[in-house]
C-alpha cells in the first residue's frame, strides 16, 4: 500500500513538472514572437527613414552636377552664381551651402552669411581633409567627405565633384571643384529624422572612419547608447553609413508581465497536478469498494445457501420464479436488441449529417473566399477608378490645349512671314529650331497620340467596370440582376484564358432580371466557362445560351471538348472530385456551383459524351420564394439525365 502511494505521488509530481515545463516553453515562444514582431516593426521604420536619408543625400549632392554642367557651358564661369545657387538651394533641399573652388581654392559661397571663414580655403592643401579631394580628382567622380567640424562652425558632410574643362589643344584639364555643403541637422530635417518624431524608437547614425576604421557616431536621438540595435545600411558616395534603431522600452516584454505569466503557469501546473491526483486515486478507491462489495456478496451467498438447505420445500417455487425470470430476461434481451438496432441506425444518420456538415462548411469557406475576392476586386477597381477619372479628364483638357497651341503656332507662322524676311538671323534660328524639333511631325502626330491615349484609358475604364460588375459587392446580397451582363463581365475577366483556336458563340434570348446573389452566380458562370475552355484541346467551340420559360431562366454552357466518362458523371458534383492531373484542380468548382444553384432554388443538369463534348444546363427561378431558399417560383422544369 505504501508502494502504491509513493507511485501515486510520483505521477502527480511528474504531471506538475511537465505542465510547468510546457507553460514555460509556451511563455518563451510567445516572448520570442513578441521580440521578433518588435524588431520587424523597428527594421521597417529604419528602412523607411534610411531610404529617405539616402534619397535626400543623393538629391542634395546632385546639385554639384548641375553646377558642373553650367560651368562647362560657361567655359569655367557662372555669371550670376548667387542667384542660381539660391534657386538650386530651394529646389534640391537639404543643402546648407554651394561652393565653387577653382584649382581647389574656395572663392564663391552661397549663401555667404555664416560661411565667410571658408573663403580662400585650399581643399588640396588641407592635409587633414584632402584625402577625398585627391580621390575625387583621381577617379573623376563625386566624393563625400565627413562628417567633420567646419571652419565656420557646425558639423557637416561635403560633396566634391571635380570639374574638367577642355584646353586649347582639346585635352581635358582640371578646373576645380563644385561643392555641396550639407549640415547634418539640415540633412536630417529634410529626411524627416529630426525633432521628436517617434516616442517608441531611438536612432543613431554612424560610419566607419576611413583613417581609424573605428565606428564613429555622428548623430543620435538619445543621450544613452542604444541597446541591442538593428542596423540599416545607407550607401553614400565612396562610403557607407549605418542607421541603427532600438526600441526605447526594449525588445522584451515588461518584467511585471513575465512575472504574471510565471504565476499563471504555476497556478495552471498546480491545478493540473490536483486533477491528476484525483484521477489517479480513483482506481484505488474503486478497488477498495469492489473488495468490500465482494465480501458482502460472499456473506450473502453463504446465508442464501443456508436458507436453501433449511428450506428445501421452496425449491418448486424457486424453479417457477426462475422460469418467469428467464422469460423476462429474454423479453429484455429482445428490447435491448431493438434499441441497439435503432441506435446503430441513428449512428448512420449522424454520420450522414456529419458528412453533409463538412461539405456545407467547405462550401461556406469557398463562399466567404468568393466574397473576399469580390470585395478585393471592387476595392481595386474603386482605387483605380479615382486616378483614372482625373487622368482621362486631364488628357481631354491636354488635347484641347494642344489643339489651341497648334492653332497659335499656325497663326504666328502666317503673321510673321513678312516680318522675318527683314530679320534673316532670327528667321534662320527659327527654321533651325523647327527642323530640330520636327514641328510638322509633331503637328501631325500629337492629336493622334492623344487620341490613342484616350482610347487606352477607355479600355482601362472598361476593365475596371468589368471588375465592379463581376464582384457586385457595392450592392445588396439579394438583388434583381441582369444575368447576361454578368456573363459578359465574366467573359471579359477570363478573356486571356480563351485560346486562339476556341470560338465563342453567344445565343442570348430575352430574359427578365433574376433575383439572386450576383457575385455567387458570376462564380458559377466563371467555373463552368473555365471548365469548358480547359476541356478543349486545340480548336473547338464554346456555346453560351439563355432562355426564359414560365418563371424560370435557363442558362446553357456547352463545349466540343473531350467530354466526361459515364462512370465519372455521377461524381462530378462531389467535393474534391476531379479528373484533372494533380496540382491542376481542387475538385471544388462544380461542387461549389451545384451548392450555389441549389441555394438559389434552382438546379443544374449535365449531358456529356466522351470525345464529343459536355453541356451544363442551369435553371434559376426569376423570383425567390421568402422563407424557402431552396425553391423558386413557377413550374419546376424536368431535366434530362
């Protein structure tokens, strides 16, 4: 007995330890998932700011190329440097100053205020900062120096572009540098990395110093070093910066939350151990009760035998009682057999209901997926339709403007003919420009180009409208709908699936609007037409016909494909049954179509001959009967088997 008690307590302790271990593993996995989510969000934020910083740096440095181009056109001179530099500072953004340094000596700065200390500075003779200057001359490429402290105060990076101009012999000779000075605060402001822009993350901007090869932090949003930061690489000319980000509250959950989780795990383990103790102790209690009951039965049996010996005269009565008891047992056995048969029949019915429930759940899942796809298609169509509207409107206005400009040019040509004879130089310049731009070609092609563009926009509008017609999520579920319009929208959406050798025949009759869920009916059309197209190998015909017969609408989809084998025809509407190769079909298309038609109170029929083709015929009631979604109004048509 002592051994059994020890075994019981050992099992209870094992359950407690196992449950506690499992809870610990779950808490650890949840914590790791939380850390990964925080790090993923932080890395996404860092990539956005890093991309903005990289784009802004490239945009600001591109001003040096513009200055170099003006210098080449002016032969090494810029007439109004201050005005041009002011405009470039406004356009490019993020630039603190633009400089010209002929032969490496800074002679012009815009704006000059606050930068006077840099005038006359020789970039090539400054031994502490001339590494990038010489590298720019040798490679003839833009280099980025810094960050470093400026002579005029502040921390900045400097982009230097070497300018080479042709000399009298036609050889290129080093002229000097065009320089863009970018102060770090201005660059961060233009890249949305300054100010109190985030309450969740701390940022740090660093580089590897080219002389010491040590990490150099030149900007940080926090006074303390970042803890376990994530990094985003930013490519800059002749170097690389690193934008590091760390969550201010840390990647892990709060200590209080972890303590609460540990307490909950301990309580759960105690409850599991208590339950295990009660369950494992139950067999021991049952054994004790059985032993006690056995002893009582033994005593009763001895007493009964004594009574039989003492009262032998009651044997006949006992035999009679036994006969009656046997009859009752047989009667009870027959009743139990009947109940068992009824129970087995009920079990079979429950199995059938479970199978139907599984099929219904699958159809419901497909219906929800159809609704989601429809909403997505309608959302995409709506988002495309808004910009498409103003594109179409702007193109129409642009066409009118272009026609007006061409008329003005023609009027100028007529009015200035005699005047230009008196100014041959102006006339020659205008003729040269006309030939260079090919004015006659522009005059003939521009209207046609705008017309073609408007036609293309119209096609896109048609595609958007077909998406909206197919999805129909902007309408109520049950509605009076034009099924032929739904068929057309479906055909437009799958036009790319119809192979060149397939001929599409439409035989539309006059049918009234049908009360239905148009998105679901469109899905039926889509499944049937796709099956018809895929059943045809090479050339063939797909026929779609509609008719109206006494309160019912009949839709037929027929093809001249390979047909369906007779043994497969009785199973084509079963869920997951398909004759297509593995990976090319789910077996849910016709099952879903059958379910949708049935829910609309209609029916779907199949006629097929191998090697000759297949016909699917759908019957839908024009009006839905309230309270009975499975039956439609009017006479139920008789279908061919």
